């Protein structure tokens, strides 16, 4: 089996296009117009693709080419983790991957919410369970998305997913049986997957909304779920812009700098 294009996109986006160990940027733009971007990143397997590969002794029966079993590295670190498999066992690889992806997600949460720092941050929705707990606890729903670089079919698919989420919110409080709740969470997993297929990651935040109802009533307060569908490429760009602004904040065994 080969790594699917979808798994590649997700891995590159989640990793912010940087090496998970040294945070070197893995796409180098051309110096002259005639050249293309140079891709220096490599997708390393945590559990190896072949029985004789590094870390083969750790048991695993999942899909080895799924993005969850891949870590994005620069060429140097790919060689290192495969040459020194005892120093880089599966657990360490997983920890480095998840810490790096969490850092990328925090980085984007910072940028996505821009200036108004008093507002709660947007966070990436990572699972159907996350999505369900957001939808089931909100009273109103505010979706947003960008149409840039998307086909009509992709946009229509996204819109129908967002509409469906609104429908789920309307009926969430009436789903009482455990089975109904479980089915809803499963459907949320599928919706997340379909959004990724249309080229979007979903970000969300929950805000407290207050409206003065007038009369002698006390103001009404409720929770609003805001969902932002972020195109996978702009996610990637935001992380890079952030890196350019801030430089490598921490954890960088700074590799050869781009000589500013
Ligand atoms: Zn590296």
C-alpha cells in the first residue's frame, strides 16, 4: 500500500510543514522565478512499512500508511530516527509527533483569532466526540468558511455538512438513548472526515452570548458554537507566517538558518 494523498495532506498540514524534531521548514521557496518550491520533508513511518524496517519488533496491526502512523521530518532527522531505532522507539516517536502537532495547533489558534485577544481562541476539532460535545452544548450556531481555491463541488459538500451540523444541534437535546448519542458521535466522525476530503479543517470556539430582552426580565445568556472551516493550505501558510514572525521559539536545534 502507498500513502494516500489525503493522508499526506493531513500530515503536512498538522505538522505545519515543519520537521517535528527541529522545526526546520520543509518547503523552500525558489530564489528565482523559473524554479519551483523545493520539498525537503520526508514522511517517516513510526511502525515501519516493511517487516525488516526500524521499530519492526513493536506489534502493530493498524494501517501503516495512515497519517497517524507517520511523522513529518527533515532528511537529517529521518535518517537519524531510522538509524538509531533503539534511541527512537515507537513511544518516543509518538510523543514527539503529538507534541509537535499540538504546538502547531496552538500556533494557529493564536493566529486565527487575530487581534482581539480577549476573545476565546479557536481550536482545531480533533474528533467526532469533540465536535459532538460542542454541538450538543450550544444553543446557536455560527459557521464560516472561505471559498478560495475550492471547487464548487467541494464548497457544496462543506455547506451541506455545516447545515447538517445545525440540524444536529437542533435535535441534540432530544437524543436521550445511549445508542442515539453514539450514532450521533459516529456521524460527527464522518462529517469531520468529509470536511477534510473537501480540503478543510474545522476550528471551533464556544462563546457566551448575552442579549438584553428588555422588559423587567434579566438578560438572556446562552452558548454559541462558532465553527470556522479553515482551508488546509491556509492552515499551512498561517503556521509559516507565524514562524517567520516569531522565529523558532523553542525546541530548535536550529539548523542552518536561511541567513537573514
Ligand atoms: Zn529535523
